[in-house]
C-alpha cells in the first residue's frame, strides 16, 4: 500500500473514461451520429458486432458513477465530450441538451470535490464531418476550434484544465491508415494529413479555449518507448523511424514547432505557412498515455519501413500487452532528455490494464502499484509529473474489441448494468485515504 506515499504535495490521482466507451444513449436528446456509430454498426468491424449504443449507460447513470468516484476519493475525473451531442451535424449552433448533460456532470463533480478534466475529442467525430472528408480535410481543424469555443463558453467557468485531443496517433493509424477503427479507412501513408489536421485543430483549439478563459490546456499523446530489436544498424534505423511516427510526429510540433525531418518532407503538401506556429502555441501540460514499450526491427515487408516484434519476456495483460512498469520511467525520463526545458509538466492521463479476473483483480493492483512506483522514480529523477489517471473507472466498450477487454476499477455487468467495485477499487480507495 506504499504506492501513494512519497509523491509531491498536490499530486493528483484520477480516473479516466471516454464518451463513446461509456455513455450509451446514442440516439437520445438530439445526439447526432458519429463515425463510431457508423463503424460499429457495420458488420464485421467490432468483435461480436458490439456497439456503444448502450455501453455503460452512463448517460442515465451519471449519479451512480459520480458516487463511485466520490467513494474512490479521486481528485480528478478525465472524461470526454461527445462532439455529436454538442453539434449533431458537426458545425453551427450548439445543441442545448448536449451541453446540459456535461453541465450537470461538471457540477456533480465539483459538488464532490473532484476536478473536471474534459477531453474535447476522443475519436467520435460527427459523421457529417467525416462525410466532408473528416480529418483528411483541413476544414475539420477549424470546425474543431469552433466546437472547443462553444464548450468552453458553457463550462469554462468551472473547468480549469482542458485536453484538446486524445491519442491523435491512434486515431490516425487505426482510423485512417489501417482501418481497424472508425472511420475504417485503410490509406497507409496517405493518412498522414490526418496527423497535421488534428494538430492544427489542437493549436486552434488552444487559442479558442484560452479566449474563453481556460486556465490550463493540454494535449494527450499516446507515447511508447521504442526498443530496437537488436544493436544492428538496420534495426536501430527502423526503431528511429517508428519513434518518429508514433511519438515525435505528435510531440515535436507541439513542443518544438517542427516535424521530424523525414515526416516534415512527407507532410509538406498539407502544411501551410504559419501552421506550425499555431501548433506550437504553448501548452500548460502534456498528457501522456502509457501502456507498454514497442519493439521494432528492420522491415520484412515492402509496405512498411519497420517491423513490429513481440515483447514476450514480461507478463501479459488479457489484451496480450506486455506489463513493463520500468517502461513508464524510461518514457518519462526520455521525454525530459529529449525536450529539456520545452517539456511542460506531465500528467499520465491514462494507464491501466485489461484483465479477465472479475472483481478479484490482484493483477490490476500489482500493475497500478508498480506503475505508480515508476512515476515516483521519474519524479525523483527530475521529471515534473503532476498526476496519474487510471484507465478506467468502469469496464467499457473497448473499440474494435467490443466488451471483451475489461479495464475498469469497477466491474460492469453489461446485461443488467450493475456496477461492482473490484478489489483494485478498494485498494486504490484505501491508498487515497
Ligand atoms: O480504451 C482505450 C482508450 O480509449 C484510449 N487509450 C487506450 C485505451 C485502452 O486501449
């Protein structure tokens, strides 16, 4: 139980969720369709044909879920706002009922002494915008900034920390390059403009949020330490390329105002004068989602400049992801070494594991304990980490894997919607007390 001792004063432990993964009520109160509604309803796209139509029914059970967070004793709740609840067609006048829902959520959090940390985009793009090109279109960046301003106008008096995007790498790669997530496009490298347009949207949204009084603005990137498969030059070169695509494509422009050289050359046709200055608009903190390192070797297929290699010398989660707490320390100290004074304070905005243990989840307790320990060591080594949010409060809709991967501190019976706190919930609550 020592995992929460020894952190600096004010270190913020929270929980994280996302709208499409928990809310349900997909067609209620005027919410428009998102790309995830379309994708999940397309046969063969998600495991077992699962959809987020009902998910955890959080839209109707917000009170109960707020009670669970209060019982846990967390200081912050990171949730996402469903853009199609606010602008059902992706632009124009805000939809009152959508804003009302998040207004009630924010009030409910504050009444319980929990900071509200909304993410504006966690992959559920209004379908109407996808029909106009989605993030392949530059116009979507401007629509995103408009939406950010609308939300901040309504919630900004009570929300002090905002997150623009969640894991733009995953949305680009899975959604537009490989097609395993919505919108299901398999464009390979032709998907790269999606990176730039998301980042431009981020930069424009930072300004829109600040114009509405936002005190702190962050972006959340999924980051992974990249391990070359061997000391061979070809493996090392492949690892550098992978690091470029996964990490530096999203961190460098935000923190340094430039793309890694080889990616800058590929992106030249879509980068306009002044874009990088917008993207580089200083942020107050960097959100980092960490799950595992990635081992990369020299390419064996023609269409990719790297090859993913297994990491099988560590325990695996139910998802098959290696459990490497030291990787989080390596990642954080590596970010500091790479960006130095350009690295703002960091929040771990997601970390957690899926397991099949039901409510007796000792594997998750060990996982969280060890990863918190890694964060503590990174702080001792000079990295300014301000918080750690567990993914996730509830078992939920895990995208293409449907309901098969359970990441929650709270078990959800998806037939009855009964919530049962797991051992990890009680462990964390006791540690927080
Ligand atoms: O469930 C996802 C979340 O939406 C984004 N980060 C990774 C989690 C686990 O896959």
